[in-house]
């Protein structure tokens, strides 16, 4: 994985950067930048309905990206809707599913959801008047910060219509027991929505094997550009769901008084899409595939073990996440005793160690685990052991300044 | 050597903030939340008949910068009139800290100030 770093300009020797904020947004490799740049330089036309070469090329590249993404998650291309990101994808679903819910129904989430997979469902629940339930986490012992399956079994009963959960927590790093949750949800006939914003860059996710109804993610956490994301939906669902926004490109027929919708993903993609970003995302998933999940996962495991050794050996650092490497991704939130997260992050930045500090768009989770704000170091395929060492050095400096001994 | 940001008096105010106490039946009180970290500060002030602040306190959690800033701010407030409080700007608060505050930390430095402005607004609305 050493050669990987050379493909990311932001990591060039001159920057001296230790980038540990991939959970917020991952760095973008040259090959993705080139694909996007090529669009603007060589065939910067709008997609669909253009009968000239440049537009045909743009359309082929755009639809080619859809095929690449579909292949990447084991879907069929007509099940892949391009969005502006995870947030838009979940909002679209929360609006589109409203017609299927009544006040007798229940929506189930977990305690660790990002605001993006919480607030849209809160809004939906309050509009419909239905109940929201939360699957607890285990908060003590060896299994601390993993999903409490007993709670999941209690939450998911016959009243439940939607189970929406993150495949991996962006704060705790916890990997959800996907198959078990799917099994419980399917048994009661609930629709499952997987927020894969974090997980997508850390583990292979095959929608057919998982058998989820919907899965959403963003391009920019997957070494792609910002402003593009994916809403996967089983074909039967996408056919049934009504569009939630309207305009050009999503219609079959239009009169002055009514319209009918286009077939397939187009129904959910009104207006000119973010063409370059979609093409960039297509290049990003090809990039991941070329690196290969086997080496990505092996590297991830090594970084997790190393980081847990380094951070776990410091009595002043409390890592907020599962201890077993099989239960987590390489996203580490932690507290340094006696030092506020913002002060830790500020001091890290002095040695070009980029970490994030705050509530990480998970205010209810932080309250739930009894924390105010936390530091998060999140890793990508370019993260090296040296990066973790430099983080540790920066933390030592923070402790020195704050006289934490 | 003193750190450029975390000077000894800043760290001292973080470890042992000034006027970190509750005021029973405050004449004015206001709260502010730092949206990026969720930290919050509540300020409470006692005002006499001549509109002068006779006592003040603050509560809440925050980083070294926000705790030092609110300490100095509340300390400054005591003995001042509401009019003087109204004339205070964010820049004054940053000046009180005596350190360079980066763009990213401005919200930390001014969290107490935002709570104070909230307190003044609520008080003045009540007294119209």
C-alpha cells in the first residue's frame, strides 16, 4: 500500500501532511482528478438528448459511471440513482416513503446515527405521527460500543415499517451486525435503509448479498469528489416510489396540466446532474477495485491494531470505540483527559496533523455516551503507521502544554 | 517558554475559571452554543437600580479558549453599566484574551460574548 500515497497530491512530501480526517472527506487520487478534468477539457457537454459527438461522449461516460458504481456494490445499473450525497439520498427516501407510513407504524434507527440519518426520519415521524425507536449500544464490558442485539430484537417488532441504520459509525467506528439486523427487519417485512457513508470506503458491500432495500453513500468519502452520491434502491422499490423533486430529464410525457415519469433512475435525477463529479465517482470506484479489497482490508486491520496499541497504551487517552478489530473500522474518536477536543485538534494542527474535533454531527450519540466533544482521527487507504506515530507525538505535545501527567 | 496561544494565564483560567458560579435570581441571563463542538455557556448577571452590574457568573463547558475568554469577560462586566456592556464588541473580547485567535477558534473566543449579548437582548426586551 506504500505506493498508494504517491497517487494523492495532497500527500506530496512538500505538504508534510498527516491527514486523519478521511471520515469527513477522503483525499482524491490523481486518476479521479484526471477523469473529471478530461470531462471539462474534452467533452464538456450536457448529458442525454444531445445528438452531437461531445454530448454522446458525456452521456456514455456518465452512464458508464453508473455501470461502474452498480458493479462496485453488486447492483444493476437501473438501481443506481445519482444524488448530491448521502444526506440528499436519505432525505429523498424520508420524503418518498411518507405515503407508505401511518401513525401506527414505527421507524427504527440506532443510537449512533449521524444527524443525516436521524433528522430526516424525525421529520417524517412527526409529520406522519409515527414512533421512532432506537437500538441501544452496549455501554459496558468487553463488547462496549457495539450494537446491542437484544435491544434490536426488542425494537424490531411487527409494527416496524422502516429500519434505517449506518453500516459503520462515523464516530465510534463500530461496524453494525448487518446480516443480523437485516434478518430481524426482513422477518417483520420492514424496509431497510443502510447509510453506508462511512462503511463504503472500508469494506466491500454487496447489496444483493446484504439484501437491503436501499443503500446510500457519498462520493467524497470514497476518494471521489464532493457533490455526488448514490441512492441504491431495489428495482421494485424504485419503480413504485414517486419522485420527490421535479424538472427536466425525469419525465416521459408532459402536458400543460400533468406529467408522467421516466423509467429507471432518471425519474429521481431531475435537472442537469453533477456530470464531472459522477464521472469522478466512476473513476474512484474503479480505483478502489484496482487497489483491491483484499489489500485495503489487510491495511485497515494493520492500522487499527497499530492505532489501538499506540492510543490504548496511553492512560490519558480514552478511545471511544469497540476494542476488537473485527467490530470496527479505522475511525478513532477519543478524549484526552484534561484537554478539550478543540485544544487537542489545534495543537495537532501545529504539526500538520489534521484531525476533527467536536460533536461530529452526532449530538444525541455524544450525550448518550456521556461526552461533550471528542477528537476523531479517521484513516484511509493512504494512512501509514508513521501517521499514527505523528499523531501520538502531537498528543504528547498537547499533554505537555496542558501539564497532563 | 510560554506557548503562543496557551499562555500560562490562559491555562490558569481554563483550570480555574473566574466567576464560574451560579447567580440565584439573576437579573439577566443568556446562553450560547458553539455549533461546531456543542459546548455551551450560560451567563448570569445581577443588575442594580442604576443599571450597574453588581455580580455575575457563568456556567457550562468549553475549551481553554472559551473558558478563559468568558472568565475575563465576566470579570470585566462586574461594575460596568448595561450601556457599557452594549458598547462591547467581539474584537474587545479577543483583545482581552491577548492572544492571536485564528478563524477556526473565533467561535470559541466569543462564545461567552454571544451568551452575554443574548442576556442583554432578553433583558431589554423584557424591560421595553
